[in-house]
């Protein structure tokens, strides 16, 4: 039997396979380049970029929990110009689409960061961070109000012809209206989900484990929530979905795809085993062969629910 076709289309962007990495878990690429073959990825999704350089939150800003990890990193980064100068030359070396996660402290910042980045051919698509639970300005506020959510997407859409991928918040009453709003506002795909707002407390010191007090929970503990949100969103929209949340094994990635995701992103697992995405690609291909499928698209949304 011929090898199955692993290609996935996200707007005008073609991924050679359906596996990328979650923003904030893979740096900007150089951090992992000596550990793994970046050319194997379907896309490289880089850490969040806003118009100016940003310091992030005070430490401690990560904490390991049972079945997951809390983080309140706070989106530190070099800003758009710093990203172009420091990381674009490196990323140009690879035959892999680059998805840039963008964020802002206010509505206008989303437009400004796209204005600064859009002439760069290396930038293939924008993941719009509307759901970060550990940034005091903006952050999750944009992702939990449909009107504000829509205004950000409309602004970004007016600034670029490149694919735009809103990253949806998990802590909403229903994700369907947000998925539909994204489609109506011209989004090309959805990214589901961001980390879940959470907290841990040291009972001896009576202090929160994170300097930011609360942060975002990621890892295996949130996977069932993420799978359900992907399935819910797939019922509300025809947009491709990039599913993420607790993917550690190929079976996890396949579960997201069966629920309705066209592609997946490996996040927290990158800190544990950088080869996770590599094993995921091989595992998806092996599953397709075993099931007799000729394309990865054959399994998307096939859950009998």
C-alpha cells in the first residue's frame, strides 16, 4: 500500500503533516534545533509576539501539578522588530511554514503587530492569542466576550491576506458562538485550546506557588476538556481546527482528529520529551495505514457521537 497523504490545508498554508507545536512551548525554533529535526514539523508555531518587547511575569512562574503544569510566564518576547531581526534569519533555513502567535495589551496592538510582520515572507500565518490566562492586560478578556473577540479578528483580517487562526479560550459557557463568530469574521481556522485558568497554594507558607498567583493549567489533565471543546466547535463551524491540550502520545493526537481537529499541536510534552511531535507524526501515519486510509483527512471528525 502507498503511504497515506498527510498534507493539511489551513487557508493558503499547506502543512506537510498535521502536527505543529503549541505557542510558548517551543520558543522560536533555535531552542530545539539541536534536539530534533525541525523540517519534520507540519508547521513551527512560535512564542507570542506583540508590537514591543515584553518582559513577562515575575518568578516563580511555573509549577508542576499532578497530571499537568501551571504556568504564568506572561508572554515575554522580543517584540515584532526583535523577532524579525533575531529569529527570521534562522527560520528561513527551514522548509516549514511559520505560524506567529500574536497578542496585544489593547485592540490596536493586534493591528500594529501585523503591520510590522506582514511583509516577511517567512511568516506564513497568524495565531491570534485571545485567551492567555496569565497576562493582566487584554489576555483572556478578549476571548470571553464575543463582541470583543470579533472586533480583534475583524481588525487582523483587515490587515493581512495570510491565514489567521484565533486561539479560543476554554473558560466560556459555550465555545460554539465563538467558533461561529470567528468564521463570520473571516478566520481561516481555529486553535483549541489555550491553558485553563488555575491555581496552586503552598499550605506551609500559605502563598500561591506562582508569583502571579494564578496561571494556566496544561498537560494530560486538560486533554478530555480540550477534546470536548474541539468536538463542540466542530459542530458549530466548518473551519479547520488545530487541536491541543495534553498530547503526549500518537493516540492522543488521533483522538483530537477523530473529534474534529484537522491538525494538532504538541505543547507541554515538549518540555518532557522533545521527540513527542516526531513520534506523533509516525503514529498518525501508522494508524492511517492500519485502518486502510489514503489521507489524514479521512479520519477528521469521524467520531460516532
